[in-house]
């Protein structure tokens, strides 16, 4: 099943699947809701559109984001602008993560152009369960869908930052990197673990190195001409990461009270982030992607490199080319979310549901600033 028409617009903006061609952005604070009436992101008749717009406008007015004077005869534009302000009040202001949101009639429209076909294929109860788990909404209820993508790509080098924190306490820099990658992966942060997976898939047929590749495939090792594991490790030092000590809460608390301001700040943020370890993101594209037969995305919101982005981009390009040649159906969205439009407290309930996941993402964004610098 293919995504809705907004996908084609998004691919043109973000740069498609090629890492070198991807649009790179400066840090930004705004989440933008593009024009919803001209990009086919609302997929229903004008009458239905105005009814949905009116319900969403009332919900925004109750939260103080839409005044009667804002409408002036153009309800869709007024609701679009107000929805952007509402989203920005929660999602805006992060250094590394900036998103673009697309309004849809339903989260179902983020998966297929033919909702009725999907309903027949999946069944009503199964469809309901998938979207509740993946997007936080029962698609049979009154709601709007929001498709989220990164507004371009941010390239971040973390090598020097990790090494600075390692000089404070062995294991601190690597612990920070581990927590950042784990917390931000649902938001399409492609870290060093992703790069390792991409290299193993693109170069070594899923094996750890060209040595295992040669043994598994029965090929002479001297005939291998691609990137070697040794070359990879010079640019993406996974073995150093795996060998680093894992710091527990007691050690982090000591560092947080120590003389190094940089170490104390990083340890304090790390402690706060670990407290939210069980908090789930607002969406789970792994669940929905498995049902929709999507391969994972190759359009990062944030791409991490060690001290040079060229090696990471080279791996990314080769991995992307392999997927395209294989005909993989890639996931188009960073995430799909549902926002109820009925009820007096519909938006307030959504704000409360997003509160802890967004706090977790903001802490991870701040922690990435402790080790990261824009490439």
C-alpha cells in the first residue's frame, strides 16, 4: 500500500533517499503545518473538510490557540495556522530535532490512498489495535491525523564530545551516546549503531566483517574489494564503544557532584533521561511498518558521525542504493499521530499524553548538545 499524496511533496522537500542529496538544515525552532487544502493532505469532500475544520477549530479555541478574529471567512487557513502554533508550543525549540507536520483526515490516510481496501484486508478489530498501538488513536473515532517528518537533516559530529566526557570519567561519553541513540531512534536519529547495521547489510551480507562474509559465502577473501571492517572502525569506532564500562546511577551521581562542570551537567541530564527509560514514544512506526510491509526509513532527521561525515554518508548511500535496487517499500513518515477532535478536552488530553514522551526527547536533545557539534 502506498502513502497519501502528501508523501510526494515530502520527498521533494527532504531530498528522497540519497544521503548526499538530502536537504540539510540549520537548527530551527518551528514546526510548520503546510497548506492543507492544496497539497491533498485532507482527503475528503469540501463539505466534510469544513465539518472537520470546524470541530478542530473549536478544540483549538478552547485551548486558546484560535480567536474568532483569526478566521475572517477562511476557516481552513486559520485552523492550519492555529494548529501550527499549538504543535509548536510542544514540539518547537529543540536544537537538533525540527519537524514538519502534515494534517490528514485520519491516520489511515498516512498508510494508503484506499482506506476501504485496507479495512477489508486487515479487518476492523485488527486495524483498530494496530493504530492504537502505533499512533495512539482508534481510527474509528473523530480525529485528525498528523504525519510527522524531519524538516531536513541535521548532521552532528560526536567524536570530540564523547572523548571530552571520557576524559572526565571513563565510560561517561559512551554512556551519553548510548542513551541519546536509544531515546531518539523513534524520531529517525540515525546513529553509529544504525551505520554499523547499514555497513553489515550493504558490504558483508549481514555478517560482522568481510572475513565472516568470505567464510559464509565460500569466497576468497583476497577477492573482496569493498569497505573492510578495519576501515569502518576508523570512522565508526563501535568496538571502542562496546568495550567501554557501563556507568550505574551511583557513579553518575558522583560525577554530577564533581568538579568538572561539563561532566556534572552531562551526568545530571543522563540521570534524568534514565528515569524516563520506560516512557514510550508518541508513535511506533515499527509496529505499523510491519503491518504495512514497509522497510525502515532512510531519511534521517538527525545523522550522527564520529569526526567525519563522509564515511557515514558513503555507507548510507550504498545502503540506500541496495534497498532501491531491491525494490524495498520504504516507510515515508517519521511518525503518525492521531489527535481527537471531539470532546471538551480533546487537545488537553493529547497534550497530557505527549507530555512525558516529549520531555524525554527534549532531555535527549539537550544531552546530544553535550557531545555534538554541527558538521
